[in-house]
């Protein structure tokens, strides 16, 4: 009888040992998943920071480009205005010469 009474206790101990082993395995898997999540988060944050820096550089580059284009546009307009004034002055001189030649 003693063996029969010990047998259910032994089965409970074996089941308890199995559950503890399974629990340890699940905790290990959970820690591995947490580690993977932390690594993924760090990687994602690093990529986001790199993208933010690239975006800032692109914005700055675009602003620099717009300033340069405005400067070139203003310089082109200044040169065209000078050329127009010079052309008008020369036309006026030619008209004056024609008028002097046309007068007897």
C-alpha cells in the first residue's frame, strides 16, 4: 500500500518538475524575445535618426539652392537692365544722328 500511496505523490512531483522546466523554457524564450525587441527598437531609432539628419541636410541644401538661384536671378536681371539701358542710350544717339543728318 505504501507504494500505491507514494505513486500519486511521485507523479505530482514529476509533473511539477515538468512544469518548472517548461516555465524556465518559456521565461528564456520571453527574455530572448525581449532582447530581440530591444535590438529592433534600437535599430529602428537609429534609422529614424539617420533619416531625420538626411532630411535636415536636404532641407538646408534646398534652402541654399533657392538662395543661390535668387542671387543669380537678381544678377541676371541687373545685367539685362544695364544692357537694356545701354541699348536705349545707343538707340537715342542713333536717332539723334539721323535727325541731324536729315536736317539741311
